[in-house]
C-alpha cells in the first residue's frame, strides 16, 4: 500500500500532507502528558513487529502492491492516538531507511495507514465493546481490521487515480485494484489482528487496566473486576 515518489500529482501531495499533519497534530495533543508508562514497552514491541511485517510486499494488477498493515492492532491495543503515532514512526523509518514509500507520498501513506488504518478499526472495536461481550468484541475487532485495511487501500487507489496522468492508471482501475485485493488481505488482517490482540491480553492481562474494553477477552475471570 506504500505509494512511491512520482506517482502523485502536486495538488494530491499537498492535500494528503495537510490531512496527515492535521491528524498527527491532534494525536500528539491527545497523548501529551497522558501516556501511561506501562504502554511504552508494548508500543516499542508492536512498532518493531509491524515494521517487519509491512516490509513484505507483493505486486498486484494495476501497478500497485499489497501487504498486511498492522495498524488495526496498534489502534486497538494502544488506543487511536498512540496507535496513529506508532504507525507513523513505522512509515517514516521505512521511507527514509528503506525507500519503502516516497517522501512526496509520505503524507498520503500516513493518512491511509496511520490515520484511516488506525482510526476505523478502533471506532468499530469501541462500538462493539459497549456490549461487554466476548463475542461482540471479537467481531468488532475483526470487522474493524477488515474495513480499516480496505478503506485505507481504497483511499490510496483514489489518490493514485486522481493523480492521472502522472499515475498511468485512472480511478476506474486503481480503486478496484486496491479495494478488491485488499478485501482478501483484509480478511487476513482481521484474523491476524484477532490473534495479536487475544495473545497480548493473554500474555499481558494488565493491559485491560488501561483498555477496559479488552477485559471481556479474559475468559477465566470474565473481565477485570473493580
């Protein structure tokens, strides 16, 4: 899903950078002075994990590539604001150290993966967790991860398609190419996110003290008691 240099038009570069910077400004303002120290080691571990996962890309039709994102797990486990920052760190490192994603397209990549890819899954997880039922939370995690992946890909396809003729394929090819293929990848993203979230809660149940919605995933206790 990483967009390289030379694929976006100047207006699209400007718009996506403005949107990305605005989203990150909100995230930094939300977490300023409010980050629990217990989340820092987990943030570092998850950032490293999904940095490696995102480096595995494969080509698909329409001049695009696809890969698992990891953003849904970051958003659900760390919260939307810290998750967005964590994903941005991944994208910046990939861009400047490995040229995975262009500097001119960094705003678009942050918008698609660190904002849409994080916020959409968290929104669905948060909505479903209100039922305080294990099955509902699991369903919310899966649907949120699926939609976060697909919508992030569709946004990338739209940005690329609207950049024609700089990008050789128009919207009619770029959006279906990204959306259809990431619908399949989105299923894998959903299952991977479930595994990562469930495993994290099992290994580090203390995270439920910071994220109450995940407490129902502890079957033995039925959740963390007050």
